[in-house]
């Protein structure tokens, strides 16, 4: 950031007046928060550490003089990135240009006042019992919290404990709020519609989804509502601001991108009618959510807004998945020939909720990453929490799979029933029996999921029931198990290398 012109030149310039009323705020908030990353219990402690930032656009009416003039602007966020500041006149953009700009942040505090008043006359107050005593003199030093004062009599005193220091005035150069200062050259004098834009830290947002689940056998339907939480700890308040949220992985170089370039992209979003909720549109390779009404965003505040109206009675499927085998290796150096590896294990039955994010399923909107909480009505009709999971940024027409927990009443185990290695033929032949018991009072459909983990080249040579190949190392056996019943599946797999 360049400094202002030399004092002699600055003295010849006129100072432009700023009309501070009726600011027109527009904020685009970017988030790098991972789902579930931010602790809501400690939200007040993040400050500049919030994983995100905002592009602030502040529209004002400012009075400019013809020629060079100094323009001071104090209504900026405390956590502003001064390298992204841009000033423009909307009234006469071609005839108005910024010659120099400066960001002043030498804010007044006690230590700076003491430093500036070394060699000057001050008054120090000390409390002695019920009496307030005042000592006046020239401040010689203020190091390490101790004041060295020369009294009018010439006596020098050291004051280690004091209640107040009275200064005659605020010295030049110290300011009470961060201030942007421009040297503006304007051809057209008078009141201009202007816009100040900059990026600031201390802001972020994330999504939360609430599902009300209704079961009907193995099928289900649900009501899905979506909310966004916006956190403002930027050091400034934004009354009646137009809010935009960007969902996607926006890369940031060590030096922030110029604010005007980002502004031209975001201004392309369509205008929204008053009192509407968020409207989604494309922004480069991301998604932009624009709130159709204005909203207040005070400093040090958390605001929740509905992302889109509740999607009622969207179709879904509940899945119970039994897993007991080890996960397949990501990189095989050689086949796993140890017989006891994963031979006999008791597994878990995970409960999952799956649904399609499609318009035909009453959804079909790009879903920003966030936490999904699922509730279900109990026997007395009250909603009870039954599980939650995290989702990544999910485009429309994709399928979401939410893990809710593990089944209480469905148990099982997996045991090895045969194992041979033929080194000459370079094969491993292995047999398993998977047994799953359903202790519910109703029938249940369970998927027995088997990972073929010993080698990448495999063939199922025997089986007692059909399976579905899920991927290159996973097969699923669907099992319909009666109430308080048991089902078994057996298979033999041959690996070849």
C-alpha cells in the first residue's frame, strides 16, 4: 500500500466530505470450513481463525471536489485485507481515479499514548486509601509499566502503581478506528455514488440439514430441511445487507485475488425479488446462493437462514449392512497368503439412509457440504434423534448415503470354512460362511458385504445365493431374514496371480 503525498503537497489539497448515512452493503461469504469442523461451543473464540472470508461491497454517497482531494473512510472491518481494497465512482467512473491509497491502523491505546507523551506534561492519578492523589509533571519514561515523572519542582519520582493517566489531548497520527485514506482525482465535483470493496477475515458459513424420517418396511420417506449458519467476527456490522454464499473449493493464492475481478463475477447473479429465500445459480465451477431479501449481520453474531423450503415426503431407502471382513488393501505388493488373516470375526450391522438428490424425488438442488441430522417419531409421536453424518458438496442427480449408527437387534459373524494355497498354480482358494440373526419382532433385509482383500484378481467359484458386485473388491449378498430368524450365505473365492 503506498503512502500519501508529502506534507507540503497534501496541504494544498482539499478534503472531500463523506456522507456516512444509508450505506448499501452487499456481502459474498466464502467458506473453507469442513463439515463439523467448527465447535459451536467455542464459536466466540475463533475471530480471525474462522475458516473463511468475505468480499464486502459498501455503496455510499460521497462528496468529491474537482481535482485532487483526500477522502477518509472509517467504516471498515477490523480484519480487512488492505491489499484487496478498491474504490470506484459509479457516477463518473471514467473521470474519477484513485491516485494513492493508504490503510491507517495505528489505533490509540494506553501504551501508544504514553510513548507519544514522553517529554510532555501529564497528570497521574493514584488511589491512597479513600483519597485520590494527583501528580503532575513531565513524563520521562514509561518502560515496563513504571512511569518516571519529573515534577514541576525538579523532583523525579518513579510511579509503579497508578489508576489513571490524564493526557491533555489526543496526539496527531493516532486514530480510534481503522481508516482507509484515498487521494482521489475527480473531474466532476459534487455528490457521487461510490462503491468500496475489500476482503475481510473473520467470516464464514456452513450448512446443516434436518431430516424427519418415516419408515414403511424396508422403504421410507422423509422431510428434508436445510439451514445455513453465517458467523460474523470481522469487526464490523452490516445492516440490511444483501447476502451471497459461495459453495465450492475456491483456491486462494498466498496473495489474495483482486477484489474487482471477483465482484464482476458475483454481480452476474440474477436479481432476486424481495422476501424470497436463497436462489441458487452457477458461478464459474462453484455454486452461488443469493438471498432474495436483505438481512442484518451484526458484528460478533451468528445468524441462521433457511437455505431452501422443506422438501416434504422425498423417497428414501433404509439399509442394514453387515460387514466383518477386513478392508481390501489399497496397494498389493503380493497376495496375502496367511491363512488366519481375517479368518473368523464378529461384525457390525450398520444402519444407513440412502436417497437420490433429484427433482423427481422432490429435491434436485446442489447441496453444500454440511452435517445431516436425522429424527424419527417415537411410539408417542415425539421426534427423537436417531443419528447424524457429514456430507461433502453434492451436486444434483447424485445419491446420498447417510450412516445413522449400528443396529441393536441384528447380529452376525463370519467364519472361514476352507483355505488352500497352490503355489505351482499361483492360486488361493478360500471359503466362508456368513451367518446373520435378526432378533427383531419384524422381518429385516440385510446386505452381507464382503471385501475380497487377498488379491486383485479373483473369481467366486461357488455360492449358495446370488450377489451384486459393488466394485472391484466388494460383493453384496442381499438377505431377507424373518422375525427372530437367521440367514446364512456361503461362497468360495479363488485368487490368481
